[in-house]
C-alpha cells in the first residue's frame, strides 16, 4: 500500500558509477519522502529493471523478491561508498591546495575548473600575483576599512573635492576640530598605523608631498600629505591606466609638530614595499634626514621615485607649472592654477613663517591639490624612456649622496651660488636666501659643528639688517 518511487540525480552520478551496474541507477524513496521529492522538483520514475520496479504488478511477483534483494545489496554498497567519500572529503579539507594550482578536490577526485571558472580565477588574481587588478581590489578594501571609521574625525576637502583626514593632536587646519583628548588622538594614530601596515602588505603606491618653511638643512617641513594611487605600478615603474569614474581616493595630511605623526611618516617613507612618487624631492629629503626643529626627524627615505627627473636633468629641473601645460585640461578641470598660496620670500626674508599655524583652509587644500596634480601627470604623461625606472635610479643615487653629505655642503654651495647671482639686486629674494644660509649654518652648530662656513656666513649677514639674527633654537619670529 506504500508508494515507491525511484529518482535519478546528476549530483549522485559519481556514486552511481562506482556503486556498480545499471541496477544502482536509483534509490528507493518510500511514502511521504517520495511526495516531498516530487514537490521539490526531483524527477521520480518507476518501472524498468532497477530497484524502482513495482513489486505488486501482475506478472512480476517472481521478480519482486530478487529486486528487493538487489536493493538491499545496493543500499549497503551506497552506505560503504558514503563512508569512503566522507573520509576523502575530510582529507581534502585538511590538505591545503598546492600553491598556484587551480585544481581542487571534489568527492576525493582531482577536478580542474572549467573555462568559466578559469576566467574568474584570472580576473580575481592568483596568490602572489602582481597584476594591477589585484592591487586595485586590495586598495579599495584597505581604504574603505580605514576611512569609513574616519568620517567622524577632522576631514577637509581639496579644491576638487578630494577628501583628506587631517591628523594632529592640536589645532591644525582652521575649521577642523582636533581630537577631543589624548586618548582619541592615540586611537586615531593607531588606526592610521594599521592602515599603513595594510598598505605595506599590499605593495601600495603613494603620491607624497611636503610643505613647510625653507625645506633642507635649517628649514622645517610642517605638513606631510599622502594619497593612495592606482596610476603608478611600483614593481615595474610604469604609469598605469585608471578607469574613468573610478572611486576617488582619500588623502592624509599629517602635522609634523607631533612626534606621533612624524612616526607615521617614518613608517611610510622608510618602507621598502610602499612606493612613493614625488615631484622635486631634494629639499624634502634633506629635511627628513637632518631637520632639528621642533625635534630631529632622522627619517631615511626608501623606494622613492622623483618623477621630475624623468622629464628634466637634476641640474636644470622642470617646474611643475610648465609640466602641467602638457596635461589635458580635463584632468585639471577642478584644480586651481599652480600658484604659490603666499609669497614665501616676503616672510622668509624676516625669518617668519609663510604658512601660519593653524593652516588656513586654502593652504591645506593647496597641499592636497599638489598630490592631484602629480597624479594628473602620471595619468596623462609617459616618460621619454617609456618608464620611470631611470628616474628611480637617479632618485636612489641622490638619496645616497644626501646621506653621505651629512653637512649639506653641496646644498649650501648651490644656495650660496644663487645668493651671489642676486648681488646688487637687493629685494626679498636675496634676503630670503641670506636667511636660508644662516639657518643652514646654525643647524650645523646645533649638531656640534662649532665653526663652519664663516666667510659665507659673514656675506649672508651683510645682506640683512645689523640687528638681525637667527634664534639659537632655529625658531621663527611671530
């Protein structure tokens, strides 16, 4: 009186072929189980020579007992096979897949993916691949994880709408609130350091720029700006195409008056796996290595590419304004013209800060805008040699020379030559150069070089008022 049905399923085909014979082409399902299978869309069938043959049909009573016997034997074989498959699956889970292999274990058998699966693997990238798509995917997840948490912190905007996180323990950018207390600032620093560590692990590329007062020996860089970019492949030193309309990255603006922020800059700049792209890096590199005020930075940059060197010689560098004339207008549409935010010489001639702190919103935006300008150059220009490899080699050589020239004699000589060319002209530029020379010499005395370049020092002092002097601690006048 009970209903009997037999079903076929492709999912069981591996079992069927191993269970033996055409009689194993089905499994008995009785009563409500058969109804349930029909309602779920599994195809039942009856009749034939297999275990699904109805035993009560006329003319087949003599076959019924044999059919039931075969069904019992088949059930035993299936149960034994299930045990074997279970063991095989456990082994497949426990045994890691071979590095670089796309094959996998299914029911104890080695199965290679089909063409569609291979395409998905190619699009997703294999472990250890340096394909640009892999890097882009990592970048998006790294950024989202960090900046989604930062939305409640001090966030500013560049001229083109680029968001940036302003990181400082004190008032840094006008209109942006500093962290509520030391604990909040420490938490933000830890999150930023974790973000940088993830960028290190992914081999990310940053565009980097520093702003401050007379960068170099005796000068002071005040801000460090970083922007994650997909437009540069650090492994090959090649520019990369970026899809139009892709997600615009955030920037980070750090206050180098804070030791904690300086430590984050050190973490980025000394990393050999984070690739840094700069434009005109000499003075900034000197400051990173030898700056004394408000505390010694002692940062030794690595993996830096000064792309200015790809388009001009070290002795006669092309200015960014001139380079931007070659960039398509649509890439600069939302950015202002490349102009200095203030007349630096007018302030530096009096040993005063040109960028007063806290920064005006326009001055902070200027720092972020320069990152976007450098990225526009990466996106639209190709070096004459086809890659930035030569520029990277030149940058590495310059960093070695700066490290070996601990007194900055070459830089001092260049500034002195420029100062002599302005002789008889007067004006703020000549006085600003004189102040830069005196600050350089003062910084050497702070470092223990008591008597140095006294002749050049006298010449520089002669271009300034008699009562003018550089403070012993290299501070600036209000």
